[in-house]
């Protein structure tokens, strides 16, 4: 009886604790100037559960009354806050100068930093933090987290150039000799000459100061070894930097600077833990594990560090005055990765990173009832104007393209080269195992005339399947089944080998394509990110296009994969489950693999007599200069078989007062006369595209009359998706709308939903509302 009472008591207490869990929100600011701090880590003390603040310093996390939130950021003092009964916890962090006092570049001579005068650059901890914010604002999202020494030097030290990759950074001290291909500076830590890559394992919290020598002073002290400059590091403990093993948790390699989070894992969280010595680790995982490796599997199987994912910074499009800028020019975007990635976040109960939200990719995830083209052009044009659902003073404009749909048997023969990431980071169930299952869906649709090759990359790249006819599906599937993950990620070498194989088996008038499948975490290889972009730009001239498939989470590199697909005349999809795999490789097989028009550009000229101002909703990273529209050397997006592309504009009619517009002074030298001959036209839209094998663009023109109609179901649903994206991005333009407004609008516009994607959208909105 006593034991039964204890069990009941424990269950009651557990239920009470569980019931106390709720959503905590807040803002983190700098105590000195009250400015928001992006990238602050908020952890629940004693656990691995944590989030990071967004660009506005905002965060949200689920916690219980008894939890303690730990706020930490390089250059600031760590703060702890008891949750208690609070629902909002905002913190003003104090600068901790002791973390990194300052960095000094000495151009001529070596002196202690406290006595430096004249030609010297000093960087304090607060300055470095301000540099982070500026870098973020200037679309350098991958530079936002300074967990090692090198990124903190970028942009603040005269004569210092820091080239960053996904895992490490390369420092070049300008003014030194560049004749040798090896231009790495000499590294001295606490008086000892160390390997250059030790910079990646230096803990910024242990830094005392950094001195950088260049010119003749470096060689005067260190001889020829200092010909590329010298980086002198002094640590607070004045001890040699210790090397640490690599941790891999649930298939995700954890960088050394995050080992404190590994230590926060409770024993009850860990299912298995395997230690590999240096030789075993290097053999199994490659150079990245040359100091040993610890592989951990958790019971949940979804351990993640929030700031390991990277997204390009998006600055929302604002209203443009038609009288000053009547043209709006952009490249189409058929990518849909953002929507499936957001769906994954909502289903996992995660906060949505605003820069992960690309509204155009959310809108284009869905099919719309556009007619098939009937003329010589490979797509039809559809426009519509209605009242804006979230703002009674504006109009909403929809521009839709429908690509010609070809049956699979009508498609030309395919030469497909799969480039598959089998590195250690692909070990999770939602990465390589899901990838193999997804590719099998495509294999089952191949014809005898289609050929498939498979290249893999980890510590090195290699061919595991030579070109094989789609007739031999069992052979292709067996090659997939034999793939296992392990090693580092030599992404650059893999891409080069895949293109070489694709070019050797090129099918004239066929579909020649490399399909890269990865989480995007290119860690090791001779190719920098920029070098890979340049390589892909060059290879697309051969007629071999590139499609990119993203998998997994925790270290997903959306920004990198989108750029690679864009440069390779291809598309980018994110596969979070088999439902999405079926959509990409089943339902949209032709659109995923077969391009019917390339370099598709859109330019809209608004009539100043009718439109006072306009803003394009989404497409921020697809904007083009007006002169790019007729420049055939300017790359733009591709349209696949059956693809639809939808763009929405919100316009302020002429004569309507709006808080979104500020007064502009009259021009002195330029007087613009508005034509009176087109009083019934709202805008003219022009399209340019090239045939898949063409170099000269073809232009189409479509005129929209100033006619406002009842919104079609397509426009209602597209508007609902756009409004959800605006809310997720904390847009200033969603006009205090609520989740209920989105659901009502989506229900009204749902229409034909045979696959259930629109119903799923409404469920996601409801789920996110309740997080």
C-alpha cells in the first residue's frame, strides 16, 4: 500500500510539472544602448534544450516554472533567470570586456597593446558585437555566430582578409607575399608555434589578446616562417590550446566550440555512447576526427543545435513610389524548399527562424488552376486584381505562369548523375535513409532510354554506379541500399567528379542533370564555397543542369543549397518526409527534372495615373536591376514541365493616403510627365525567357486593365499563404492580422484539394498558433 501511494504521488507531481510547461517569450538587448542582440543562446539550465534570438533580439522557448533560463553570448556576461510564473522574460546583457579585451594590428614594430600609438587598429568586445549586427544586416548571415577567433577579425582590422567556409576560416594578411599558393600566416600561441588550424579550437573566452605582425617586422622576428604574417595569441591561462575529440550526436557533427552543450546532456538522454581513438576515428570519419571521436545516440534521436542551420538574410521589400521607380524586375523562383522546411519546424514544435521564411516559395508550393499554354510559348500568363484581404486601402495583384505539362513518356531521354552525401553528418534517419527511399521513387519511373549514375562523397569522392539504364532498376536500387554514412564532407571534389561523369555521358537533345542530395554541410575539400559556385556556373554552359535536394535538420545549410541550385540552372527542394519525396519525385517528376524555359525574367511597369506605390511580396533574393531584364548574360530562374509560378503585389491606388508612404521632396532637375493615353491600364508586364538550349531571350507582353474583380479561389488561397508568411516574418505590413484570418481566407479559397496539401496548410497554421 505504501509503495502504491508513492507511485501515485510521483505521477501526480509529474503531471503537475508537465502542466506547468508553457511558451516563454522575450527580447534580449544591449544594456548600454538598448539595441537588440541577434544570435544570443538561451538554454534551459542542465539540459540541451535551447534556442537563439532572431535579428530583432526576440526568442520563444517552452519551459516550466522550475526551469532556469541561461542567456549567453560572446562578449557579454552570462545571465540566468528563473522562469517562475513569468510568461515574458526580457534581458539586458552587460558587456564583458574581460572576454576579449582588444585585438591589435601592428604595421611596424611589436609593442604591448597598452602602449600602441599611431598606425594601429584596435577592436574591443563591444565593437566586435556591433560588427556582428552590421554583418547580419548586410546579408552575411553565416558570419553572425563568432564561436572561434577568426570570424571576429573580419571587417575590423586593416590589412586582414578572412575567407570563411562552413567549418573554418582562412586568414590572409594583405601586403605579404602571395607568390606561394600557401599564404597562411604563422600562428604563435602563448609563445609556441602551432599548426594554423589550431585557430579553430581556440576558445574566445580564454583569449587575452591577439597581435598581428606584417611586413618586415614579421620576418625580422620569425625569419622566412613569418613571410605571410604572424598571428600572436595570448591566452588568459598562458597554456597550450588542448585538442578535443569530435562529437557526433544523432548523426550531427558538433563543432568544438559547442562541446559545453554536449556536456549538458543528461545521462538519461543518452542511449549509446561509443569512443573511438585517433586512428579508429580518422579511418571511419576522416580528417575531421583526427583527434578522436565520440559518437552519441540519444533516446529522442533528434538532438540539434539551433544555430547550426544557416539561412540567407532577407530584407523585406518595401513600397516603392511609382513616380520615382515605375519598374519592378525579378527572376522567377520555382523552388519550394522553404515551405516543407517550415512544415518540419512546426511539426517538431520549433520556433520559426524569420529568414527561413521565403514567401514566394510558400506560395509556389501549391498548384493553381491556370490554363495550359496554347500558343508557341511554353507557358501561359494569368493576371488578376482584387481588394487586399488584410488592408482595405490597397489592392492585391496576382501574376501567374503555367508551364506546359508533358507526360513522362513525352520527356526526352535523361542522363541523371546523383551526387550523394554519405558523410558522418548524414547518419540520421531523416537524412541518408530517407534520401535512399526518396530516390527509389524516382528510379521506379525511369525508362530504358534513361541512364543513372551515382557518385558519393565523404572523406573523398568516388563513383559507386557507372551509367546504368533505367531498365535495370534492381541494380540501381542495390547500389543505393549499399550506401552507408561516415567521414567528412569533400563536397567540392564530389561536385567536380559528378559533372565530369555527366559530361562524359552527355545526351544531345536530352535531359542532362546532376542531382545533389545533402544536408549542405560541406566541411572538407579543396573547393571553397565561392569556388564551387564558379565551377557550377562554368559547367552549366555545357548543358548539364543542377538540382539540389536538402535533407535533415540541425546543420541544414539552406542558404548554400539555394545558391548552388540557382547557379546550376536547377531547382532546390527540401525533403522532410516520404510524403514530400512522393510530391517531388512522383507527382512533380517532370517539373523537378525537365526544364522547358530558362532565364525567365519578369518586369512590371505600373501606371503612375493608377498606382501610387507598390511592393512585391517575397522574391527578395530574386530581385534584378531594371537593365538586367534585356541583358541576356544575366542569369535568372528556370521553369520545369508543369510548374506554376505565382507572384503577388500589394499596390496603393493613386490618391490614397497611406502610413506606409513618407513625403518626398520635389525634384529640381527632373520633371516627369505621365502619359495620358493609357488611362484604362493598371500595368504592363513583360516576360523574357530562353529555350533550354538557347542563348537569345524571347519576349512576351501582357497588359492588365484597371479592373478590380472578386478574388478567385486561387487568389484567396495564395493570399492566405502570403499572409501566413508575413506573420512568420513579423512583417510590418500584415496589419495586425490573426491566424483566424488566414484560416478563414484559406478555407474560402481551398477549392479542389485532391491531394490534401491545402488542408494540411490550415492544420499547420492552427498548430503554429497553439505552440
